[in-house]
C-alpha cells in the first residue's frame, strides 16, 4: 500500500514494499528483480518513481523505457518499467529474458488486467526468479498515518473514519479526499459527504473508460448485487465478455473485490454520468429484475434519489412498494402513489402502507374511497384498514362493525377483541381448525385468535392464563410483525394485562422484544414506548418515564387519540410523583381534552385512573365523574372482572383521599377486599388500601404498614410503597416507629436507609419527612416561596419581613427537620407541601359508623 503523503514528503507503505525500498537505499548496487502489481489508484506509479529516485540519488542510471531486444540494455542501468500490461508481446518477452538472465536490475509494474499471455509469462518469471510486491488498500491505521501528514487534519478519529469509509482505503481516493478536506480549513467537524470539487477529480478517470465499462459502473452504482447473467442482458454481451469488463473495471481501481463501489466512487459515477444514460441503465435494470423476480427496491430507490421515477413503469413501482412495506412503510406509501400516478389503479395495499406508516388520515381516506367503489377483495382489505384506524382512534363500535363485515378468521378475532374493549361479552366458541373459509392459518390469523382468547381469559378466567396467551401471541408475531396491520399490539395487550396483575417484569420484557422486532411497524412503535414509560413511572423512575415519553412524542406525526391519552396521563403522573404542582396544572387541560377525544374502553382504564388522582389533586375530580361512571358501567357489563377493576379502584382510593372523601375511599377499600383472593396483585393492593385508610385515621401499625409497603414494592408499585411508608411515618407520634418507617420508605425508593447505616439518602430521593404540623404558618409561607425559587430578599418583600428573618426561618426549619444540607431541606419541604392530604393529617379521618357513613355525614344528614 503506497501513496505520496498530503504534505508531499514521504510514502505510506506496507511492511513488504517498505523493506524493499529500505534495501535499495542501503545497497543500490545489489541485484534486484522486482515485480510490483496492484489495481489502479493503489500507488504503483508513485512507488516506482520513489525507487527510481533512490537509484538516481546513488548515481545510478535509470531507464524507464522497455527495450525490444534484451541485448540493448546496459547491465549497469536499472530498468524501471511501469504499466507493463500495455506493452506489446515483443517487449514483454524481452523483459522476461532479462529476468531469466539475472544480470540486470529490473523493476516491472503492471495492473492485474489486461492479462496477455506474454504478461502472464513475465509475471511467472518475476515470481520465480525475483520478488513480487502486491499493493493493497490502506488499513484504517494507514489512512490515519496518511492524514496525520497534514497538521490541519491530524488523527481525528471521526475524520479518519469518514475518509476510510468513503474511500474503502484506496490510496488515490484517500489522497483526493484529504486534499479536499484541507481546503475546509476554518470549518471544524466532519462533512456529511465529499465536496463537489473532490467528485469532479474523478471525471478524467471515467472519461477514459470504454462505454460498456461506464454502463457497468452505473449498474453497480444502483446499489444492487448483480449476477453476471443480468449484467450480460443489460450490456448485450456474452458472459465471458462481461467477465472481461468486470476485470477491466476492477483493475482501474474503481470496483472493489466484493463487486461494490466505494461510496465516493459511487457518488462520482452517479453525479458525473449523463442523466439520460444513468436513467436508461437503471430503468433497464428494473425491467430485467422484475422479469426474473429479483428485488427492485434498491434500483427504484436510486431512481427516486435521481428524480427519475417518472419514467419508471407502474408495475415496477408497485413491486418496489411491496418490498418497502416491511421496513419502510412511508416509502411504500410514496411508491404506491407514484404507481398510481403512472396509471395503476389504487389498491388497498396503498391504504395498508399508509396505516402501517402511522398516517391514519390518508389510510382512512383511501379505505373509504375503496369501500365505495372497488373490487370485493379490495373492499374487504379496505374495511380491515378502516377498522384498524378507527380502533386506534377510539371508535371501537364502528371498528367492530367493519371487522365483522370484512370477514375472515383474523377479522373475526379482532372484532371479538374490539367488542370486549367496549364492554360487550363475546361467545368463547372458536371456528374449527380446518375452516378454510377465512383463509390459511397464517401468523396473523393465529396471533389474532390468541389476542382475542387472551383478553377473554382476562375477563372471565385466571390472570395467568390470559397473560400466557397474550405473551404467546406477541412471540408469534415477532418474526414478521412489521408488516401486520393490528388494531392493537399483542405485546401492548400483554403488557397491560401484566401491569393490571402486578407482573411488571413480564410487561417490560414483552415490550422490549416488541420494540426490537418492530411489531406493528411505526403505527404501534409509540404505543410500545409509552407503555415502557408507564411502567417506569409506576416504579418511580420518573426520569426514565419522561425519556420514553419524549421519544414517543417526537415521532414526526401528532399522537393518535389512544396514544395521546396515555401520553398526557403520563405527564400528569410524572408531575405528581415529582411533586410538580405547576406541571400538574399545565398538563391538566391537554389531558382532559385527550380524554374527551377517546371514549373510555377496557384498555384505557390506567390513564383514566391516573387522571382521577391528578384531578383530585387539583380539585377537579368532579369533572371526571361521567368518565369514571362510564368505566364502572363498562366493567359491570363484563361482570366486574377483578383483573381490570383492581387498578381502577386503587386509583379511585387515592383520588378519594386527595379529595377528602372518606366514604368514597371506604367504598374502594371494600371493593378491593371483595376481590383480594383473585390474584396476588389484588391481595397486595387490598392490604395496602386498608392500611392506608387506617393510617389516615391516625392508626399506624408499623409492622402492618411496612409489610403492605413492601408488598406494593414487590408488585412493581415502588413509588406507592415508599409513599405509604412515608405517609405513615409523618403521622405517627412514636419516634422509633417514625424512624423505622422512614428507613423503609427510603429503602423502597432504592436508597439506603438513614438509621443505623450512617448514611443519608440523596435529597432527590427523600420521599417523606417529619410531620407537617411541625411547621408554623409563617414557616409554611416561607417554604412555599423558597420552593417557588424566590430569593430571600424577594420573599421578604412579599411577606413584609426582612431577608435576615427569612434566612432565620429557613435555618430553623433545616435544624428542626434534621436536614444535612439545603438540597435535602428543599426535597422534604416539597414532599410536605405538595400533598393536599396534609390538611387532613392534622386530625385523623372520622371513623366509619356501623351504617357506613362518617359521623360528619350523619350530622349533615340529620341522623
């Protein structure tokens, strides 16, 4: 490997050519018979020139002309002959005789093609009687060495990677690109692509090529591995002639050994070839590929980049669109549209592509048009597209109607799934296994049936069976799930079921696999991300939840109504867990709007519950009552399945606590206790609910509280478990119990406890503090303004006290609350002030009377 450096002072050489050059420098009079071969652009000429220069510096005569007679060469003269592949047979034989005589110092350079018989004999003689040096591309390290010769380039890793990737290490191309990069002085960073000036340097190389070689390069530049027979059909040549053309192209250093072009060469071939010639070659290739059943998408992609798809036939565009459907549904939409513009009638496949790409507006428009006037087969598929889009937009009843109308086994299963989602009981009978009316039992059919069976089991059967069935459905679709149009993802349904029964690890695992495999394509990618964020939020990992939320929200298109409901509810959930009252207030309006847009169904009970808690925190719980009533009615129509009702009651309990509604809280506790035996999660939540209400009424049993809190943590409700322990700690007058419960809260939050360990948890992770009644009214005012970010002077101006007095209040609070630093004080104050139930903490909740009403309610009712 060889090339003049960008600075022009030295060569970058591989070990063997460097050893030969060093030997000549040390002993120029020593015998030497050397063959130097390599592809064009690999530095053969530069190496021979360096050898000639070394001999001349030693006072030795160098001849660079090949003799036609061996006897015509002076034995004291060194022959340095380049491009031996271009010599005639007479001169090649003369050189072979000189090699065999071993009386002359001789260096012969040649390309590996063309290979006339006389050159083959000469090469064999050079290997037998002398030495042979093969010049190969630069390694990455050699590319770095070459660039380091220019101080303005140096050894920047990103720049080295860019140059090496663009050139594949071909020294000639490295030199050109490096020269262009030196001209970018003053513009830091790595360019996105080689400059126009660098590309233009390839012009003379391409102009010297034969027309068929240029056409071959254009064919390869399309980016498709092309068999020799296809190239023969393209070029109108026999296979042996095609092999010769490939050899010539490779010998010129333009075509790699793997049959591909380096990115910089591909760009040059594409940019410098006449547009008409380029389009003609690529169009012909697409026709040949389509005729033989080969892939046409890479070729059509090249035409698309060149703006030449207008000349591409509609069948080719449609075939390319089908190929793009799996990995790039948005590209498939574009190609289907181009096929329609080229005269191909619109089909349901275009609507399917739009739906998979997440463009439900376009999918619905196309599907509706096809439903009105299309062949029956297209009408059925259009109905499936429309049903799927409507399911994502919360129109469950209409979606079920369209699925049933379309017919087919998978459509019937999806219809059953949609019916359950809106609270309609469905028959558990399944069609016989040999029923051929609905088509073959494809992965989609099997997965659809498992999805319907899993949700049916979640309503009427054991949670373990439902979860197992849904996880199987998700696994079934992983190999080919990107192209399957789904009303909901089996992974999402499995995750929802797992969350509802406290199996968050299973939920995370199935969602991780769904994200990796791309089940449902872009249409369902955001749903998976949002559910990952929801699980992180339940665990108290609000930062991770916010990251997932941001990833889902920045997908290029507005969120569909179902995803929007989850996203806005998650925003409120994260804000509530971070005690961010401002975030709650800002997010409430958008969340309520999202709830209005998406009717309540079985699969949106989680965000509804989170909205109920946030609404109670903000004093707006009454605005959610119609939706909560609708959810209760939906569950009642399904027989109040415990798996789906327990989390809603759990959220309802906390909403009642925040809204200071003891009777409503007791009703939720009673409902949870009634189904406590249904599954482990229900048992844990029921125990925690009863414990929580007792704590609010002033009865703190540390052992019972800690057991309930740890049960919540083990069920994945880490934040809730830590909060229960913290709330109990700030409501007990027993100092030892308070310390124990605070340590429990900190431990459940994922940090070491304070008592007995000599460590304090980071301020951001403190989940509870001493009782709020330990702050005076003035201290509470100061604390609120401190948390709002005001300075001591600004607080003093607001409260008509001096900044020194404010500082005194802060210092006294820090001492009384036993905080190690200001950050920990702020975290404790945030916890104390954020909870609206603090007002209730000053006195226990009223005990329930035998009739079920509180004493206050009895007085108000006149009893």
